[in-house]
C-alpha cells in the first residue's frame, strides 16, 4: 500500500483562506466604507439643496416689480455612485411642500398705520382693526439613508433657515428683508405645493400682485407701527436677525426689550412675531407670490388720486383727471370699471362717464370746462365697481375718490382794470422775447409762428404783473405766482405750469411745437388773466414727427338685443420715450352710452360692449398719451372713426393693420345650412390660416343686419377648422353679414372676409382660395383703406 499523498492540501487551504479574506474585506467595505461614502454624498446633496432653496427664497422676496414667473430648480434627491461589488441603498428622495398657506391664522398684519395720502388713507387707516394677509412657509424634508438627523430647511417670512429637530437648534441661511431702515417689505406666500422625488423639480414663483408701487405711511398719533407675522423661527433668531435695525444701531425698531418678541398663535409649529417701530414715516411695499396650485388672484380694494384733485383748467378748456385702482397689496388692478360724475355740470362735465383701468390700474377722464363768471370749484366724484357691486359714491369708502377741479375765469380783462383783481396779468408780444421773420403777424393777442423758419421748435413768452389799484401809474408786482395753461396739448406743450414774478413783475414760460394748429395760452393769477392765441405753421423735421397711427373699427353689434359691440384695433409706431399709453373713447352722438378703454401696449385691440345704443352713431377716438418733462400728460396724436352700431364696418375709414409677418387666410368656405321650416339660422365654416405668421385667433361671425334675427360669433384659436358650425338662433330669410376675422398675436384684427346673405339655406355663400382672396382683398376698402 502506497503512502497517502497530501501535497495539494496546502494550496486548497490557502485558496479558501484568501477567498474568506476577500469576503471579509468586502463585508467590511460594505459595512463601513460604503456608508461613509454615501453619507458624504448625502451631505454634499444637503449643501446643494440649500443653495437651490436659497434661490427659491430669493425669487419670492424679490417679487416686487416682477411681471413674469420665475422658475427655480430644486434637486430634491440624489443618487449614489455606481459600485461593481458593493450594494447601494435606494436613491435618496426629498419632499418640498407649503405649510400654513391653507390656514387663515397664518398671516401677517400691520397695525397703527395711516397713509399720508388722504385717499389712500381711506384704506390704510387701520385704527383698531389691523389689516391681515394670509401667508405661509415652504419646508424641505430629506429622507437620507446615512446622514443622521439632517435639518429641515424652511423658508419663512423672508428668511431661509435650517431646523435641526434633534438638537433643537436653528441656523439662518439668509438675512431678513422685512424691515430695512424706513422701508417695510412684506410678501405673502400663496398656493399649495407638494413635491416628492429623488430627482429635481421646477418650482414656478408667480407674481400674483407685484409692482414698484410704495405707499408712504406713518404711525397713528400716540401709537407705534406694529408688524405681526406668523413664523416658525424662534424669537432668539429674530432678535439676532433684526439687531442691526434697532434705533440704537441707526434703524427704526424700538430699543425696548419687548419691541421684538413672539407670542402664542394657536397653530401648531407657529408663533406670532411682533415688531414695533419708532414713530415716523415709512415706505410700505407689498406683494403676493404664488407657488404650486390653488393660487388665488387679488381684486380691487381701493382707489386713489393720481392726477385729479387740485387740477385747474381755464374755462372752455380741458384737463385730464387720472385715478388708480389698487388691490389690498397697493398694486394696480387692470380691467376695473370706474365711473365719474361732475357735481356742478353747469361749470364742467366729463367727456365720458365710465372707463376701464388699463394694465397700470389707471383710469383717465377728460374734464371739459364750461364758461364761468368767476373761478369755480367743481367736485368730481369717482367710484370703482368692486366685485360687481354697483357704484354708490361715499367719500369715506376706499373705492371712492372725490377730486376738486378749479375752473378759472379767463374773461377778466386785467389790462383794462376789469374784474376784482387788484392787479393785472398781461401777455407781452412774443417779439419782446424773440425777433425774427418767423413771427408775422404778431402782437400780444395773436401771433403766427413759422416753426420751419425758426432755428428751433421753441418759442419764449413773457407776461407782466402790474398793480392797478393805485390809479393811473401802474407799478409792477414781484413775488406773485402766475399759472400757465393751454387748450390744445396736441399742438404744443409748455415748459412750466407756473412762475413767480421777478422784481420787474415778469413771468416766463416756453412753448414747444408738436404739430400745426392753433393753441390758446392762458396766464392766470387770482381773478386776473390774459390770453394769447398762437397759430403754429410749417412744423417740419424731427421735432414735429409724432407717433404714426393705424386704426380700424370692426362692428359685431347685436341689433335685436340692443347690444353694440365694437373692436377697435390700433397700431402706434414712431413713439418716443414720452409715450405713456393709448386711450380709445367710444361716445354716442347724444353722449349716452359712452366709455373709454386704455392700454400701455402700442399695438392691439380694445373692445366696447355697452348695454344699449343700437343704431346710434358713435365717435370712436384713438388718443396717444404722452408725458412731458414735468409729468403732465397730453395727447400726442389722435384719430377718430365714426360708425353706426349696425353690424356693418366703417369701410371707408378703416386702416389695414396687417404686417409682413401677419398670418392671413389661405382659404375659406361659408355654407348656408339654415333650416327655414324650423326658423333656425345655421352657417358652416371651413377655413385655413397660413401656417406661419403672427396669429392668435379667428372670429367666425353671423350678424343680423336688420334687428329681426339672432346674432352670433365664435372665436377659434386653431389655424384651421373644418365644418365648424355657428347657429345664432332664429332669423331665417333675413339679411346677415357672415365672415371671418383674423387676429394677430397682439390682438389686432389684420384681415376680414365677409359676405351678405339671406339665411335661406341656399348652400355655399362664400368660397375662396388664397389666390382669389388676394384679388378680393386688393379692392376691398374694408381691409385696404389706410388712415396713416
């Protein structure tokens, strides 16, 4: 028997030991190294997400003055690096959600505040009832596998901070912006947000109410302006954040120990931060930012005077009165109907009784003065229609404004000593200030100015104030204020509205010419006044070039229901930095109905749909409003189209507003499928709009022309439609105007194709391809008549 051979045993045992060692090392790597590396990944992610949330916080607190949403990307979770032998846990996820936004007790408020402006104070005189605004917080919660006890990161009342629940500590990651010197900045957070993911998410911060508007406020007598804000941040941290705003540090927070404190709120996780400011005047700015869903809009809360109260106007002259509608955050509200009424119509009236606020929240009325025997104060009452409520003027209501306009008597002959004034105001001939062949004929009553022959487009004027109470030898009067005005801001503008007479009794102003025409200049002081008519001619060159206007009116009136329906499309080009807005006024021949619509856009359309006026003639006027260096508004250019509310367009007056990039109709077919036996008007439309070009919608319309049938129209946003039915109702065997109107992306009507039909079900009314449309449009005054 041969001896046992054990030479291979050592190799096998060694291999087993090596394998065991590898398994042990891999286990140690999995148990110790992988968690450490993953913890580092999670910590790095924590730093990254804090940076993302800081961007979110900045987007919210900088809502002031914003008009567009801001998208912020937040990396909610993260993944681990790939491993060949080791195993990773699932990817890290995180959640981002709002807190408190659905609880009305989570809010901020201001107490003991009154506005410096009298009209604004109708809303901001808080008295014993502080104004409260709902708000909330945004909370980020991570779900890490290895990073133990990570913080929750919270945005709360302009501050981003980390809350370490286990340690009971908080670390601020940003400063506060609630109080900065004499500026108070408050942003309400609104909406419902709940996101959970291991990847990134985009959060849109929407400026619900935001503008650059600030309101000057002060403390009520004997009280302190007091802020009360729902917060999750502990009192100690607020004391640290607000320390540099204490009065002793040059700020405006009282140095009293309890001027910064927190009080119980009754909402889990929240307390009320109370901040008391020293007596003084503050600039208050407010905004409302929305995130997620369920974001609520704001509505009109009050109206304030912009350029109305205290206005003066010569008799038989005109002045523009402007008020502004604001929400509870002091920001302008568009689309609010404002009604105006003169309480002394014998001295002056408003050209239109109602207008709608534009994008800047402002409504402007034209006050037209009548002849008066003496200076007359005319109260003009403005009321905003809030939440559908009918206007009911009450000077104490926030949505009401009373402005007093002084109508000046310009018939006093100061030079001859007429009237009751102790002195006279007398224009000099412009030749006293300037000499040249461009003034001819010219005296102190009437002057013709050839601007083209002048070296510039300005003309200096002077007037003299004299004492006429002492007898024959009049003496000049110094230190007297003389007001200047003119009756036609289109022809020119004045450099100043007033001047104080010097030791020679002289006051001065300058007229800048805008276009040819005649303007009357007024110099008024107390009961004394004088007038000077200036005829401006030969205005040429850059100084005379105002804006260029394109204007058209489309009539979609419902005659049977007595509902005029006008769409005024416009295009204003060649504007300057003085451009303010456009206004379109709609006035029936007898003054009722009337209304004004306005917009800051230089191209678009404005609609007007009064509840009466069928068959009446309307003057529809486009005014381009400029502002001069002194902030005075004037009409830089104007066009008027006259139309009868009869569902027919004013074909001879409408301009072609199409541009090189405007969409146009490629084809259109309109079929009369009316059911005569059932008295059912029915039109079927098929259309195609060019695949490119500026476009927003088409309007398919069937308008009864005689008032003995129903009217209807339908707006479609698609560039093509097949077998689109429009069924206005009864009215077969009566005359209809049927067609298609094309709107560009700015909202202006750039093309209309129409045809008259009897609504008798006789089949195709109109059919055309692009080639035929080109021929038809070329000779169609409706679409190719220009008033530029």
